[in-house]
C-alpha cells in the first residue's frame, strides 16, 4: 500500500470517527458529571491544541493534521513527518479512549473491535518507518554516550601516567571502535528509512 492510499484510508476512518464523536456530543455524556462540567478541555495541551468540551472539535484538529500530511508539507523532512504521524496516532487513540468509556459504540461491534480498526488505519501509515525511527533514535543516543565516555577518558589521560595512561589509551581506542560501529549502524538505519519511505510513495 502506498503512502497516498494509506492516507486516503485513514481519512475515511477519521470520517467514521467524526460520526462517533457527533453521536457522543449529542448524547451529552458529561451533562450529569460535575467534575467534567468544571473542566474547559477534554485533553491535555500536550496532546491537542484544541480547548473544548465537544469531542468533534478534536476530530477537526485531527483532520487538519491529515490535510497537512496529504499536501506534503513535510516533504524532505522525514523526522518531522514521523513526528507528525506519531502525534496523529496519539490524538486518535485519545479520542477512542473517551468513546470507549461510553455506550456510543454498542450498536456496531464491540468497543475493542472498533478501536482496533482505528489503530490499524494509523499503523498502516506509521509502519514500518516508525520502528526504524525509534531504532535510529536509540543509535544516536548510544553515539552520544560513547562520545561522552571518550571525552571523559581523554580528560583522565591528561592527568594519568605510566600503566594507568596505557590502560586509558586502550580504552579510548576500544571506545572509538565501538563508536565507528555505532555510526555505521546509524548510516544503515537511515538508508533503510529512505528505502521504506520510497516504497510507501510508489
């Protein structure tokens, strides 16, 4: 499945999510909940920019994000595209959690079955590149730690003499070898990401 096909399928899925959200809002599930009546927003700002007690307003934000992705706003910026997809996934899952807490879905399938449909639609876009980006991030963190360890050993070497200096030199050489392998893994991971994204764009 190409990236364009996956985005189109996800748009159709979000349209069904909108219908569920509209049904949720019409039912006024929070009308008898004093705690929710005192709130000004359903979700944390870290998940949505929207501030509303209407679930459909959050679906609007999801659709706007989808439009930005569809128009290739992130073309050439793979990390930004992956981040946007991850955020989109979190937003859809947050809306689904609210819906699962109510009887909105009882007429059509079970809540867990409907939730899986939404999650599958998101994963078709995010995979396989999301896992590769996670691997890349781990490799970069490992690279940072190795560089820090090398710098620490070099500082110790400036004050060391004799056998201790010899041992530190050996440690530095071993760390440089590990750093080289780490950077090679980073390069290979970046190539796999590029290949995966080219396959999605076909």
